[in-house]
C-alpha cells in the first residue's frame, strides 16, 4: 500500500496540487485503500494495514461500573512453581459464587527437571455438609504453548454451560475442584490453565498446590505445610472483590468523525483491581486484570452511511522480548442478542506486530435505527501484553 500512496503523491505533484491539497488527497487515497483491505478481509483473521496502525488514535470515553459477580481468585504468583511439593495459593471464601483462575507452571529444575501435578482443591471449613455446584468449566491440557492455552481457555469458558454438576463435601473434607487436573502429568515448563465458576453454600478454603503425579491433590494437601510466599510478581495472586465490569461509551460514536479506539485493561485509565492475599490479608494486585470480564456496550450512529470495523493489534510488540505476540478470545453479540465466541486470530496462533491487525467484526448501519449498539465481552488475554486496543474504523460498505 505504501508504494501506491507514493504513486498518488507523485501524481498529485505532477497535476500541480498545492502541498495542503496534495496531503489531503494522499490521506484520502490511503484511507480508501485501508477500507478496501478491511472489506476484503475475513472476519476473525489477520489483515495487513501498512502505515495505518498507531497508538494515538482518539480514545473513546467510557464509564465503568462494578457489576455483581463472584468472589474472584487468581493463582499466578509464583507463575513458575520451583518447589516440588508446595502450596502456591490458599484463600478463604464465604458462601456464594466463586471464580477461580489457575495459571501456574511446573518450574522445578533443581536438582533436575521432573514431572509434577498442579491441582486445585477445596476444603469445607463450615459446620454443615457443603454443596459445590459448577457453573462454568474450562480446563486445558498442560502445554508449553501458552498462547494456545490462553485462547482456548477463554473460548471454553465463554462457551461453557454446566448443568447438574453438584458435589457434596463433608465438614473438614477436601476434594479436587477439577478431576482433570488430578489426571494430568505436567512436564517442566508446561502451563496448567483452569478457569472455573462455581457456587458453595458453606465457608471454604481453596488451595492450588504442586505435588508428585502419583499423589492425589487432597492427600497431598493434608501433608504439605509449605505455602510459597507471595512476591507481587507476574499478574499476582489473591482474593478480589471485582470480577465483572460494565463498560459503556460516554457518547454516541458517529462514523463521520473518523477512527476511535477503546483502551481498557491498561493500568492507567482502567486501574488494576486490588484485593488481599492469604489469611493475613496482605495487599494484592492483579497486574493485567486477567480473569476479569468486561461487558462492553458502545453506542454508535452512521450519519454518512458508513459501517464500523472493529479491529485490534499487538500494540506492545516493540516494548520487550515478551511482547512479540498477541492472541485473544472475545464473546460477541449481534443486534438480536445472538452470541458468537471467536478466537482471534482464527487463521493463526497469534498476531505479531504492525502492519498486522485482527479483523474482529464489521458492523453494518441499520437505516431504521438512529442509534445502534456494539455489544461484546472482553477479558484480558493470558500470555499477552496489555493493553490490546479495540479500534473502530468507519468503512464504506457500498
């Protein structure tokens, strides 16, 4: 596309355009080319937008409201569990809904690399029989492909509908939260990724531990006394009161006003959630808001007849060696409330850097409606650097 823009500039110069009119003509030509590439792209796939992507597009102002949601626990500190037998997280919860995000790696390499089991258990700390009812279930096979696990984990979570999964736990009894984790053998450097939502009707204690593959999680829990100290590393760990946000645009976007972007989960305009760690209630921070769901609604109108393309890209690719790729999964709703869960990109594992972008969706203007709404659920993608800008580009669909 850059070569075509240069040709357009040379043509303008030959025709005697002023510098101002020439710049405008070149911009219009480039914008037309970008729209063509977007229109020809496949939804969910990578498109290449030479010379287009940047971080300073106008930001969409938004309101953010904490929605009612479960007690939220994340286990990612330490991410790499270096101790063969240890508890990496332990939190007490009250009766009610719980969301648990397990993101831990077998990091044992001294005196040698060995296989391990990483599992999550729950203990009934109440005085009556506890019911644990699973509502959402996502559990991936351990792997060193963290991007694949992160994308698939969110896809499974968004798609999950669990019915009639209720277990009874006696007072003082400990059971595995996910029987699949009990069966997995985790090699060195392999990630264990689980994303669960469940309800308990008694006080309970939730622990994530590492042990030998032949040990059951509940039996290992009875013998392990070592709880790894927190270090405020990686995303973090702990118990958080915020699990769901409702995000809404402050103003109605108009396609005639050009390109805009929604920046959430950046740690600035959208601060990281805070909570507590362990029995002593030490300060906790989720650096990335990983596991938090953003129920997002953006109002828009088309006074010039154009549609809106939603794209995203890896804006952090040049920052450091850990930001070389980005992959995510989103839950999108059409104007009738129908849901689609989409891995992004869907034609590759990750998007790497500009000029690559991911075409998330194209929204068509409805002439019968003065104002329309873009509706999706976003959750910060594991293994990716943040933020992942959500850019809305007006596109002439005629």
